[in-house]
C-alpha cells in the first residue's frame, strides 16, 4: 500500500543565509510521498526569489507569497492549502535528519496514534550543542495525553510542532494564534484532550539552530519580549483545561502558573512596573492571592518559593535587587 501524503509547512522570512540547508534536508527525506509548502511571509532580502528558485528544482514544492504577518499566519496559510493526511512543520533556520518523517510515520502506525514526536538537538549561533531541554525517551514509546500534559506543566515536555508529525484532521478546529509567541504550546494543550496520546521516538531527528538575532531571545535590560506575557496568558488558559479535563493535575497547573509569573517578574524592566501596566498589576495580585499555594507547593523549589513570596510583598524592590545581582555577575564574568 502506498504511504499516505505528508504535508510539510515551512514559514519563511528573511532567511536567505540558512534556507538552502533547511530545504535540502527536507527534500532528501527517505519518506518520498511529500508535499512541501514554503510560505514566504513578505521577505525583503532576496529570500522570496530564492524560494521560487528552490521550488523549480523539486516538483513537490509549492511556494506561497504573502504580506508579512508572522510565523503563525504563514503556518495557517500552509494548513489551509495542505492536502496531506499528516502535517509537519519545519522552521526555515533549522534542519532535519533524512529519516525523520519515515521514523515518525512508523511510530504513528506502531502506536496507533494521531501524533508522533521526535527528539531534538539544539545548536547555538557558534555551532555548539546546547544541553537537552527535553530528555529523549530511551526507546519508542507512547505517552498518554494526561502524562504529556503533566510533563508540559513541569517544563519537561516538548510543545514544538516542529518535532512532531500530526494528523491533519486535528487542525480542522485549530489554528496558530497570530501576533503572539509560544503559539505551539497554545495549540498543543488544546489538542491534547482530543487525542489518546503521543508516540515518541528517541532519535534526535530535528536540529534547532539559534541565530544571534532571534527575537524571542534578546538579552537587554531595556527590552522585554512579549513572550513573557504570552506565557502568563497561556498559563491562565491551560489552568482552565486542566480543571475541566485533568483535575488531578490542578496543583501542577498552579505551580506552572506561578513559575510563568515568576519568569515574567524576573525579566520585566523596572520602568514598566507601574500602576497602569495591567498585566503586571494582575500578576502581583495573583501572587498575593496564592501565598498559601506558594508556601506549600511540592513542585516549586525553595528558591522559587522565596522569590515568589518576596515579589508578592515588594515587587519593585526585589526586581531592583535581582537586576543589581545580575549586573554584578555580568561584570565578574567580563573581568575573567
């Protein structure tokens, strides 16, 4: 029997330097029944022309050009035009192993699952391999939706759709939210209650490459990525899902929400900690309302608890102290 069609969606924006590597890794997949949808999100650096050139080399590639709207809007356009039974996503600065989709497809069939996940390798801008964020399983296995949700809430799971092969029908009622970050988590936690679980393989088949100018990883005292606020919004959303579908994970969801709020407060510029900044005010209010949970949580570290309690009493002063300590540490490292 002929294997089912897989659609691979590649959002593209001003990535000329890395696009050839990414597309070559997709085109040489051992799983041949593919369609590849390149969605050019309004590139201005010659990437648009390169997309058309690459498409001319392989008749499985289709290119869509659109006005700039962000990665989610590019992915959503790809979803709307995909014909495959299954869908994969690859970021255009990353690359994949030749057998990625063969292995994920086989795992789907073996586990009778609607979604499969591979493991990943993370590489910094200098080419150095970074420590694993998500520990690969020892062997191909099946994680129930309940257990996978728990791993996500404990910051041990992989929410990225780039490492996954997903049944297309799951996207009939879901799209990636536009104009926000951490969009994969947003969609995945809504999908989990609709599936029995996820097939997982140990192989590091996806390679994440962090460019120096990644917009979610800028480090500056004056900049505050919207990802921190989006993470708090996602924590609010997933708390409702857990309450309805996985009530035994309620304490874990509270820990997740507290951790995301702590991460927000540790990064917000002090100048933005003002009374008319509504999300900031709501976060501090939340901490004050959950002091009991902070003190008695089994999932928070002692350090997390101390910071959260202090932030609930004197957020600006603690943020100033934290910034001062970071400055001392940075100066020390620079003198070494």
